C-alpha cells in the first residue's frame, strides 16, 4: 500500500514539506488511536531479535538513523512502527535554521536523496524538554534513544569541543547513547574534525566528561559512538581504529552521507550536499567490513547507508555490524521494510 499508493502521492510534492506533513499525519493518527494498530502491523516481538550492544539491550537490531527526527518530536510514535531504537539529532547547543531552502532533493531514478540541511534544529534545550517525556529506562514502554550531537555553524573548529560538551552535558540524563557527528558534509569545515589530532582531542574530552559524571554522581556510563564518512581512505579508516582504541569510545556508526556522485543518473545528481540511499549500499558495507576485519572486531559497529531491502541489512550484519539503521530506505520502502528486516533476521 505504501509503495503503490502513499509514496506516489507524497513524491509529487517538495520533500521537505512532505517531511513535515508526514510528521503531522503520524502524530494525528496516534492521537486518534492508531498507535496500537501500527504496533500490531509492524512490530515483530521476539526475544531472538534482542541484541546486547555497548551494554544496552536493544529489542531488535533495526534503528532509525539521525536526521529524520532531529528535534525529538516523534520518537515514541516512530518506535511504534517497529524500530528497536531511535537516534535523534543532529542537535547543536543553540537553535539554527540550517542552510537556505531548497536543500532536500529526491533522486528517484537512483533511489537516493541529496540533502544540504546544515544541522537545522531547535537547539539542545528544546530536545531535552521533549525527551523528558520518555518513560524511565526500567519501564517497558521506554524508547531507546541515541543522541547525535554536533557544533553550531558559527562556532569555529578550534572551539568545536565546547559545543559537543554542551550538548553532551545537556542530554546526558535523557539519552541512552551518544553519537559524535563530525562527518556531515553540510556544515563548513566540519569534516576537518575527522583528522586524527582534533578528533582524538574531542573524543578524549567527552570520555573524561563521562568519567567525571560517574565519579560525582555514580550515574551509569553512557556509550559514546563516532559517526564517520564513507569517503575516508583506507589509511584514514586505520586511523579511526587507532582512535577508538586510544580514546576508549564504545563504537562506530558507518556511514554518514557521501559527497561522491559516481554512477548517478537522476536529474538532481549535481546538487550539492550529502548523498544517501541505494548508491551508498556497497561503500558503507565495505567500510563496515574493513573496520571489523582490520580491528579484529574490537568494537561494535552500527551499519547505515543504502539499506533498501532485508538482503541489504543482512549483508551489513554479515560484514560485521551489530545493529543497522534506516533513513532513505525507510522513505522509499516504508515501514514494512523494518518488519521485513526483522523477519529476515529471525530466519537466519
């Protein structure tokens, strides 16, 4: 129904407007009682799907990647579509409008999206107020939340650590794990923070801050993950492995969007921004396999990029991912993709 009726209608309009419209419709449908219906259709409840990763118990291995629910406005409703976890953000210390519109483009012939959103969000304080409504971790209805954090556009790279610390401190009591985003291509000079020296400094600062929280209040240790670009060379990926070992962070998310345009055929292929979707399938899997093999599976990996079918997800899990996340595949294939992946995992 989604691909034959709903998607063709939605794809007639501007993608950013459709995104906001979809949010309103999902919220409305939940208000009039469709939440339990969505759960019955899309959720696969089976203990065999549970995964314990970074010390957290995930009800299933399929999550929603950052960028879809930037401001934590719809995490509960989206979890009813079958996701095992929701990653909010990227959030920044201060609200910012992002880049000028138009900044989101469908590449229908490539099953892809190009975005140059630029970390548009309402700021970390606004997200925290919404996350306060999430049920406590001990309760069954708790939605497992990842907090994806970044820096404001106006913050120079030499001061970027302060922005990440601000977000880390604000979100600490309200998310289950953190993701450090230094790999978006849509904030000027952000990717320079992936270089070994500044990245090591940033991650060590956050790990020390986490240890400080533990010493002062005894709160549980929250996992810290790093989200990396698919455009890194093998040498840079080896640096990432060294950085994980040196800083003692908990894992990697592979991968963010790409700046490559290789093999695209759609009309919008020359638009600037990060490319996501099917053209990223093979490269993201290559990065996962490289990191897993070269590190001797020393840390968990969340696989994301170009998952449009259960087979795509299984390939990433086979390559070394412990969990997977959807974004563009969710938009193109609909929530039935979540169900199909979880069923395919059970059949393995």
